[in-house]
């Protein structure tokens, strides 16, 4: 691990140094736990009281907090983003020595770029192509004909089915499955007939896929995940889904088949997206929200009800059950009032 001065960090990432520019830091930490050789950040005013007690050697702060402390500090336009960049500098992804490790199985037709690492018990299928400096974790299986770009980081026990295309700098966390069959079935005489899923999964550059997330291959055309998309853990992406550039989706979200989600969207945890709908760019969907039709306008959409005490919830639930009859009674009452007004004219 290397140490950097505040001047070094500003030279890399911009910002302004207040205090001693040669202050040396070797790691990032929280305000509460930081030590004299570490740098902490403050982006939320509610944590301002922690400054006095913090033992951090330096700080990253915004312009509004530039004078909140006399510690050596970097003033940045967005302290949280700046912290992310500094943390990445101090904590690069772990990569072992390159080469094919004992116990790995690599098909003779596979093409491995320079400095690729294949961990023990990984299986690399026929005609697979893996770009330079990529890492395939222990126990991962890469299906025949799959193409993986450069600098990919694929953790242990990832499964990529045949024929998928994976971009550069991909991160796939343990347990995720790329390219399994979509839920394609036809019914005949009360029995289900499986429809072969002959599309692929195509994933762009700089995409991260969380643990135990599944992305199904297309039924006929491809399932497509564009550049910069970030998927949390335990997300289901069904066949023929398209997700636009730099969209971020939180855990336990379900996306049904052939949904098209735009670029720069955010989707909260446990949201549910119906199939065959289109969601515009820059849409924000709140947690636990059910989207049943297309959204053509960039906005924030919420359907989840806030929680309440159980006794109050029961009373509200009873009222909800009578909404239909109440609406009909209200409509009848409006008609009666209209008729009365016409008689009095």
C-alpha cells in the first residue's frame, strides 16, 4: 500500500488543499475511526459534530464546510465522489499472479490474453476468448464461445453460459449467472412446452453485477446491458430486457421479459417492473414500487405505502376493500346532483 500527500491527491483528482499540502495519508476511513495517517470525508452536515473528536490526519470536505476544521483538508466540489476516487486509489481490486492455476480446465481452443489469471477449478469452454489482465475466479464456469473483454474481474463460482459477450472492466460477483434460459413456455392441452432461448446476453464496458444476480439470455434477440450499468445483489433480469447506460438498480428488483429501461435511471430495492414496457431515460423508481405500464417522462415514481401500526393498517385495509363500492355511490350521487341542478335552472 502506498502513501500519498494531499498535494499528490489534488494533482490526480483536482480540488484545493487547505493547510499543509505535504500531509501524508495511506488509507481512507470514517470520521469516527480514522487515525493520523488516514483521510476521512464530510459531506453531510449532521456529522459535523464528529469533527472535533476525529483523529483523522486529513479531511475531504465541500466548499460549505471548508472552514469547519483546521485540519489539513481537500476542498472538493463533491466530497463523496472525491472520497470514492481516493478510496479506489488506495484499494485497487485484488489480483493474483497471472497464469492458469492448478486444477483449472481450459479448452485447447480458448484464447487467453496477456496476463490473464485462471484460478483453481475454473472451467473455460471451447472457443472462449478472454481479454488481457482479466481474472477468472475459482470454480467459475465460462461457456463455449463466450467473449470476455480486458481487465475483467470475475469472482469465484460465477457461471456464464455459452455465447455471451462481456465487455471490458466488468465485475461479476460470486454466484451470479449470466445467460441462463429465459422463462419461455407455451401451453398445449394443459402442459407446458419449453421454447428454446436462442439469444445471447450482451454486456457493455464498466458494468458491475452483484452476487446471486441472474441475467437471462434472449428468447430470439439478445438481452442487452449497456455500458456503466450497476446491478446490486439478487436481481432478476429476464429475457430480452434492455438496460440503458449508467442505470443503477438496487437489490431484489425483478424485471420481466422485454422491458426496456432507459439510461441514467435509478431503481430502488425490491421494485417490480412489468414486461414489454418502456421506461424513459433519467427515471427514478422508489423502493418496493410496482411499475405496470410504460413511463415516458423523466420523474420520480412511487407506489409503496408507508408503514403504520398494525391496528391502523387493519382499519385502512378495511376501507380499501370498500373503495370500489364507494366510488360507484359517489358517481351515482354526482348524477343525482347534476339532475337536480338541471331541474332548478
